[in-house]
């Protein structure tokens, strides 16, 4: 098993063990000699120049100068990169997806369903994630497989990027106003699957999107992400707004749930011992 680790914008596909060793303080030279492609070196150097002053000073104060070489590999937040790449292929859909939990809301989304792209784009921006997502699905049948499988793959990406879930808030909620519409979302990254969707939508299509598939998207996400997702439109008039407010509330609830808990950063946010 391997996971994609992105350091300062460079794509380094490292085995999990290597990534863990980097986190634990392995010497930077070992990475250069062992697993790092030539081009990655330049990327790391560029990133170092860009980020070194603030990162090194903050880590140095907290943990001493021995951690400096590792701090230089960190993204601009000064924390570990939390990224995942999913390549999911079935006879119904082919999905390529790269996610960064600690992004800047940048996206490149193409599912073939324009309204669904709109939802995933604003999800990424409101969540503060980065998302590259390409889905080639059997839209000649209908949109069901595409929407459900994107939900599954996106959920899997969050689960993978979160790793052991130590030091995260785990749960999050948001109440999102959008003009005349109000929607709420609650997330628990519990390791269990459950979803409730009540979108109050009363038309079969919004734009080119089959609205019954809102439910299938969150069903897929809850399964892929092994989490509980509850979303509800409290009231509203516009069906476009009802769905959009749900995706925005979902994004911001999830943003809270995946956030780092500085006070409990080495702890699993559960008394069970596993999430
Ligand atoms: Mn809109």
C-alpha cells in the first residue's frame, strides 16, 4: 500500500513507511538518495526557500533545531501534508482524484454533469481543500453511477488522507445561509457508515442534474469515508439554493471535522481506541 505525499506542491509517491519515517524525523538526505526523483529535489529546494523562515522558526521554538530539516518539507501550514490519490475503475465509471485536505480551495473538476461540477467546485472552495477530479462515467445510461461513485471515491480520499485520525476534531457541523434558504450539516468521522439526507427539493432536475442523486452522493461518501453524514434543508424556495446550501454546509462541517486539534494533537478523538 502506498499513499501520495505532497511536499510543497511536489508530488512524491512514497510508501506509507517512508512517509511515517519522514514524520518521525528521518534525515532529509535519505530521501534524496533513496526515493526521490531528480525533479523532486528542485521542488523541495524551491519550497524550502519559499517557506523556510516561518516554518523553521515556529518548529524550532516548539521542538528544537533537530527538527529543522523535516520542517522544511512541510506544506505552508507547517503541518504534515494530508493528501490522497484515488484511482477507481469499474465497468460503469473511471475516476481519477487527488485531494489535499489542507489546500486553498483550488479545483479542477469534470464529471460530465455541469451542475454536479458546480457543487463539487464550491464544496472544494468552502472546505478549503484542493481537488482534482476526473470522472468518465456511463452518462448514456443515466447519472446514477457517476454521482454515486464520485461520492464513494471522494469519501475514500478523505479517509485515506486522514490516516489514523489522530489529532483531528473528528466531528463538525455548520448552518449555511444562502439567500432565502437555510441548510445544516453534521459530520462524524466515526469509522462507521450512516447518512440522512433531507434536501426538500421538489423538482426532478436542477440544471442538468437528477436531483434524487443528492442522496446517492452522500450515501456513497458515507460508505467510502466510513463516516456519518447528515444534511438537511431547513427551509428555502429555490431548488438550486437548497442543494447548493447543503453542499456548502457539508464542506464547512467537514472542514471542521478534519481540522487539527492542537490541544489533543497526539490523541485519537475516541475512547474506543480505533476510528
Ligand atoms: Mn449556484
